[in-house]
C-alpha cells in the first residue's frame, strides 16, 4: 500500500444516524487526538451522552448551533493518518434542509460511508424500510459518481448485535444499490458509540468475518476515473503570463491546471472556442521545464504561434472531438430557497470561465424517494434534481461529468445576491435516454 496516498471520504445518511459520532470514534481509537481534545469529550458544555461516556460528535460539530441542537449543519473536514494511508474526512449534514452541503462535501470524495441507524429501520412490514434521507443521499452519491460506498449499519448494540437484523438491512440496501446501479458497495456492522468494528474487531459480533471499518478504508483503491489518452487533452487557461512585453523576444505563457490527458512539447493542439491550431513549444511546471505533463499538473505552456488566447479559453488536442458549445444538457441540483425562474438569467461558472446562462426547459424531475421521473415540471425547488437544457451567452468547452468530474461540473450563481443557487453535472445519455453518471 502506498503510504503517500490520500483517501477523501464523507459520511452520509439521515439525521441522528451517528455520522459525527463515527468520525469522533475513528479519530479517538486511531489515536489521532490531542490530550485537550480527549478531555473535551467528557466535559463539553452541550455534552449529549451519559456521565462518563465520551461525546464524540463534539469533535466535528464545530458550530455553536450544531452543539446546541445536536445536528450537523455545515461540512466539517478532519485530517488523520495511519501507517498505511492518509485521510481527509468530510462530516456532512443529514438533515434534508442542508442537502446542498452534503453535495458540496461529496463532490470531491473518493468514497462515502452511508450510515444506517439500525434502531430506526422499520421492520413492521417484514421487509426493512430505509429512511428517506438514506435513499436520497445514496441517489446523490450515484449522481456524483462516488467511486466507493460503504454501508455502515450503526447502533446494532440497540438490537443486541443481531446478525439477522444486519442481514435484512444489508439486503434492503443492496436492493436500493442495484436500482441505482451503485457499484463497489461494502457492508460493515458497527456501533460507533461503543467502538464495535470501527478500528478493532468487535467482541460482540463474532458472526461478522469481514474487516473493521478503518481497515476497509485503508484498502480502498483510489481511482480518479479520468482518461489519460492524448485525445482527451484538456487544459483550461486560467492566466496569461507576459514578460518583457516590449521586447522582440517577449515571453507569453498560458497558465492553468491540466485537467485530463498527457501533454508533451511538440503536440499539435487546438484553441477553443476560436478553433486556432498550433503546437506546444515548451512546458513548465512548478520546479521548471517538463518533458511531459500529466493530469492535475499546474503548468505554464507556450505555443509556437502568437495566437489570441485568454482566460476562459481551453487548449485541446488538435484532433480532439471536444468542441465549444453554447447549449448544455445537465443534471441540476437546486440549492436555493427561491425556486428556479426560467425567465431569469444566472451566472454559470465552469472551470475558468463564467458566462450568463438561462434554463431553456426542464425535461423531468428525479424523485430520489421513488427513483422515478416526474415530467412537465416548470421549475426546480430546493433539493430538487432535474434534467435541464441551458442556453449560454458565450460558448464553453464541456466534458461529460462521468468522464471527468472536475471538468464536467458547474455551478449557477444568482447575480443579484451572489448566492450559489445550483450545482450542475454535464451529462451524457444512453440509447434509452437514461442518465449516464
């Protein structure tokens, strides 16, 4: 295992499923806390556990309102490391009102732990019924293309560590995962408060023969999902660097981050949206000249020709099928309290470019509870997800989110309030018109 690898993961699920407690227990049992942090677990002002029992949630509930109300509102990031791997954790809210914050945390995550409160699963009908927000978050993880999902069935101590109840919940969630086409789902029975199967194997669940949660996280492969073929080259220009502009041999470099593909000196390239063609003259990284650049590298590149290139333009391979466009089809998750107004224009921020955009029409809404489509919608309300078509004032270079999450995502901004009102994912469709995410 590469000890330099960093796994970004989030906790997701419904309110009071134990997400903050899980992270606190993970940090505590892996000895990633300082002495004063450990002391605060037993003596916090808004401590919500019994005397002598640590309140692990205080480690991530940083806002006063979170500690007072006992819910997570904002996304809390924590860092810790083991001898095997480094981790960045995002504790995301479970309340439906703060779904937009969960989307924010999940957008950069390699993996997600979906907490399922075993004590609140409805067994009255014989077949377990999962909580609505568990279904909603799972659907969003599919939409966001999260590579790995761990279903952690929590609070099994309240069900006498029942193997039968765990198996029933696992079957119910697997049915949901199959419907959503969620891949790479792993299942771990836990008690976050008591530390069962978090870092060390549980003494109360001898029937479970898998690995504790931390070991599962340490062994997850990290896959960027980004194509590295030369045809996929995408280099959005963030800044034009000039030096000695009055001299005959003035330097003109184009700076940004290589989003996908590999780039070498001499490569034939095309500038979008203008369509000009040239070749890469030289590539410079943070430490100097480079023979080859890879996805994620921050670069300054020069071209053989003096071409009008500015911020917002993109450098692609000369024979690439990628073209600039003023029309987008996207999955849109609405964040704002004010519904979408299709008569208004919004600012669309994509990569290094910000342009005006209007939602031309809504194909349908996606009901994350029933996983069905609702057609003939004329607006989107808070937490709604819809498939929409947008018209842009100026062209951008779109990439399908499924191919490259960083280059396939955008946000909509209300120009009057400067609020981020929606997050969008540029989509492809299969032959049946379903979202390919």
